[in-house]
C-alpha cells in the first residue's frame, strides 16, 4: 500500500448555461391592446364620461317586408298573436277562446246595463206606465170610444146558446149616458154605492127570432182597484149575484121588440165586477112578448144543463151571459189597446 500523498486537484471551471434557441414565452394580448403592467397598480382615477350611442336607424321598407316574410307573421298582427320563439303556436291558440269568451261576456253585461237603465227610466218617467195609471185611464173610455165599439150593432155568439147552439143578437137601441139615477133597484143601488158612479152606458139587443130581449150595461165607477176588489169579494162571499132583489133594470126601446121590456119581464141576469178596469158589466134578459116571469133565475144557474125553470128552458140565461161576455171582452181589449198607445 502506497503512502505517497494525492496530487492537488485543479478546480473545475464554472458551468455556463446554454443559450436558448428561441425567445422566452409571454402571454398574448389582443392587437393594439396595451401591455399588461407588471408594476404596482396606478392610483385610481375618475371614470371618463360615456359617449351616448347614436339613435338606431329604422330599417327601410324592404327590410320590414323581408322580416315579415321571414317570420311568417301577418302584416299588422299583434305581438300576442305570434307564436313565441321556438314554440309551436299553442299559446296563441289557447288565448283565442279566452278572448272570445271575455268579449261575449262584456257584450252581455253591456246590454244588461243598458236594458236596466232603460227600464228604470221607463218606470220613473213613464206617467202611464204603472197599472194604477192604466186603471184610472180606463175610466174615461166611455166618452172617448165610439158607441159601436162598446156596443156593436150585431154580436155573434158562436156556441153561446143552449147545447152549444150559435146565437146572433141585434142591437135595437142605445140609452143616453146617465148618472145612474133611477137605473137600479134600491137594493142594488145601495150595494154598488161604495164604488160610485162616474157614468152609466146601456144598450138593448134582441135575438134573431125577436123572441128574447137583453139589456147590457157598463157602470164606470169612481172606485180605485182596492175598492173594486173589495166589492167583488163581497159579491162572491155573500152570493149577491144570485139574489133576485139585486137584478139590474132593463132599458126598453120604443117601436122595437124591446118596447115592453120592463121590470116585471126580467127573467135572468148576471153582474160582473171587474178589477182590471173600474167597470161593472151587467146584463138582464126577458121575453120579447112582454110576459111576466114569476121565478127569475141567475144566469150562472140557468145555463146549467138539466135546469127546468122557464128562463133556463128558453135560453135566457145563455142570452144574458153570452152578451155580457162579449161586451166585457171588447171593453178589456179596447182598454188594453188604449193603454198601449199611451206608452
């Protein structure tokens, strides 16, 4: 083993780094953009005022038409009618029925409000609109309506006779309008007194064979609706229409088949108290030959089948009822027509 010392080592030269073949990488920036600062941030500065954007230029006619054609929308169509972007139009179709229903509802409500306003005006301003006004208006018909309307020259009574036979009555005279003085027996005059007497009209008819005579009358009262209803209820309740002492008096016409028609010849009668007009309609019948009747019979009894009394056998109850029916209907019809014209 050698004991000689190692020769001294020569120090190595410093390592020189190799030269790069390319420039070092740096992050890219947009063209013209300022370089990214590497130093500390500058002091804050107030932001520069913004420059307002110029107003948009409206597209020309060609562009509008092209846009409309491209989107498929109708010219002038509302935005709500067009389907949403990317949709299939279900929203638009769903809104259609709702809009229609709303429009119909508004129309109905509008007509209802107009109708209600018109009705209110009619009720408030119409002087002859109420039933009371029409009732009072009918009181003056006796001097406004021609006598031939109130008492026709002839009256046809189809099926009005016994067994449904036809009757035909001819007017032979009309009494001057009266104030009811002496027109009724005292008992009947007392019963009718609460209604008052505005005017009394009477006419007498004979049948086509001149064998029976009938006087029909219309008493225009001074009573109101309530009083007429009360009087009618009394007649019905107490059976006053069947009492022989409450028969109306006839009107005899000289020179005719009814010349001998007096109180003793009364055979059948009817009295009707109307409540829609202030009128009492009555009729009384008898024999044209002047014979006296010992047992008069109310018309509603004489027309019953199987009756054997003289008035029933002669059909005098049918005469009284048939003529009164037709005169009453004519009066009601005339009153209704007059009330309609006044509205």
